[in-house]
């Protein structure tokens, strides 16, 4: 851990993790103190009622136990499955120039486990730019993953629904789902619920489930006895990890309220590219590692985004997760393992990306707005009537400009160095936001 993480008092933003400084009632001191950057998959196992994350070596020993020593395998009637997340296929920036290689390494590590998982869960951001070739590449590599059922269950990330409101995602992965892709299934006595919280995002807001999905969820679990173990998986965390960076879901608390009567609830997410675990009453929350690149710990950088840790160290920051459900007494145990086979590394803000720093240092004209570190620069721009305003993406991830009140057309998805221009022909106040990362907001005043 870094000095800053050892001493949260020395870094005010980091105190968000340990103190209830927002008054929202969340006991952040209940977090496991290990926050790990990851990039492959998550190993989950349930034993003794309390989820736990251990290193790869410990994971292998855990999976060999026969159930009497706190672990469980197929001989004890347990359920074992794996989680993989945030493959971002198509990403090719400094933080990881070969996401294909790290994804393949994740699959190899899954295949090397001493116990074969029943199935895989992929918790979103399969692709980086919602391109067909990116989805195709992941589909091909996932076929090499050995599971007992051969099944992979998906939920979309915001990068999977960039240009078509998720139509391509649904065509590929949404067979049998409801609405925009939510669904549930049962396996070995456990009820699994896949949720979608990356559509219909509001300016300044977080992830969003929406009324239709919430009503479906309430109906879905109403028929189940309270003794049923529940596993919920979605892309954006359902709890408030760090709202300033969009790491939470606006109506997540309402969804979780439908699950309070159940004795064992495990909530799995991706999105933040690091492993953070929280236990609150009967609920265990676990965010997964990514197979692509690490992101900074909450509040330790100017904003979220890819962190370049160097090629020689990268695999220590990426990982996989596995989950085991023992059935008696009904807990899920989670195991995170790095691709390097060493304990998962914890990253701070990381070294400056020289190319990104150079882009962000370029002076802006009076008719330009930069997108730097997940924010608009400047956030408020005043221009005369008839001015063509240009937004330029100077980040390493895509952004998209949308009008908060539909006063001007939705822009295209902009990857690094791409731009969107619009000519303002009438005076007024034009509020806008990034439709991919809605906590990013700005205003153009036309006089």
C-alpha cells in the first residue's frame, strides 16, 4: 500500500474510503482494506458465510479443500464460477498496448485452476468502442475458456452501448433477456440476477437502472424464499464507491432494498478496474479487476482513467476472480489473483503519460473546449452568436457530447484526439454533459 493509503488523514480525498464524510450512512470502515488493481478475472468461492479474497497460491489451496476446512469443491456439492470484467478490447494506449495478450493470459489462468468453474460472468466493457470486431475478438478468445457448462453470462458496460443504445449488444448477448438486457437464472440453488445500469444516464448523475428494471427486479425476487442465496451482477457498482467519479448507481439503493430479506446476497460489479470489497449486514459487495488497465484509487488523482504502470509491472495490476458457494452455511468466498501470479498490486495515480500531458497542455482557442482528466476545460465557455464551438477529446478514453435539454444534436463518440463541432446560431444557455460519463457537465453561454 502507498503511504497515502496507509494514512488516509494525510490525503483528504482518500478519507472517503474509511470515513462517512458524506453522511450517507455507509460504513466505509467495513471495507476490506485491500484495494487491488486488476485486469483479468475474479475467483469466487463461498465458505463459512464470509467472502474473502486471497492470493493465487492461497486460492489453489482453498480449491483443494474438501469442505471440512472452510473451503469446498465439487465433492462437497459447492458451486464454483469465475468473473471476468472490463476487457476493453480495442484499447491501445500507453496503459496497455496489447489488451488481447492480457485477456488471453486471463483465460489461460482460468484454465489452469485446479477446479473447473461451472460458468463465467463478464461484468461489462467487453469492448472499448462498441465495434463489431472488438466483440468478435472477445467471443473468439472466450471460447477457449474451459468451464463445465460452456456458458458465459454477460451484462453491458457503457463502452458496449456507445452508438446504438445497446442494440448490437442485445443482438449478440441478450437472447432471452428482458428490456435492455436484464435477466435472472438459477444454478445449484443460487439465484443469479444480471442488471443493466449503463443506459439512459442523466446529466450529473451516476449509473441508472430505471423504473421498468426496478419493477421487474421486485417481481423477480418476490417469489423466492428468504433462504435463497442471491448473486447480483452489473457493470457500475450498485453502491456509492466514489460518486465524484461516477462510481455508483443513482437508484442502486432501491434495488438493494428488495434484497434485504435474503440471508446471503453477493453483489458483483466491474467498471472501476480494481478490487474493493465491502460487507454490510447480509450483503457483500465486490468490484472486479480489469483485464485491460488499472485506474487510480478513489480521490488519488485528478480523475479516473487508464494508469500507465509500465509494461514490466502491468500484469501485477490485472487479475481474475473466482467464486465458490459452499452451500453450508451459505457464504460466497471470493478470490482475486493477478495475471503475474503474484499478490495483486495497488496503484496510485501512476506516472504521467507524456502524450496525454502534451495534449492537455496545448493552449485552447476561444471557441474550443478540451476534455481533460474526465472534465471539460473550461467547464463554462461564453461565445458570440454564430460561433462554432469545438470539443476535443484529450483523454485516453472515449467521450460523447450531449445536450442536457436537447437544444443541439448528440455528437459522435470521440476517441483520443477526435472532436465534435457545433455552430450556435441563437443566444441562450446551453447545458451539456458526457453521455458516457455523465458526472462530466458544462455550459456554453451564447450572447
